[in-house]
C-alpha cells in the first residue's frame, strides 16, 4: 500500500516469523508477496513455484493510484 507513518511508503514490521501490521482491508489479497511468504513459513518449504506477477503489478499500481485520488 501507501504506507502509514513517515511518508516513506512503509508500514508494519516483522522479525523471523512474527509479523505486525494494521489489518485494515485485504492485506494478503493486495500483497501476494506477503501471502507467499506466510504460506512458505506455514508449510515449512524452501521455495514455492514461481508465478507470473505481471497482472499483479498492474493491478497493484492501479489500486495505489485510485487510493491516492482525492475523495
């Protein structure tokens, strides 16, 4: 997303297998890299098969642009 705090675009924290974030909205649906990481940790696997993320990047950029529009 756009972050929450100092304006640098970041929000939340993690350390090893502990994650902290504001859970407002569909964080995993909008951040598939985080979803993949959580699945990897939960399943205790070293690697998940690669996915085609081109559509994800386009959708993510579209959602960020929409969120930045004045209400």
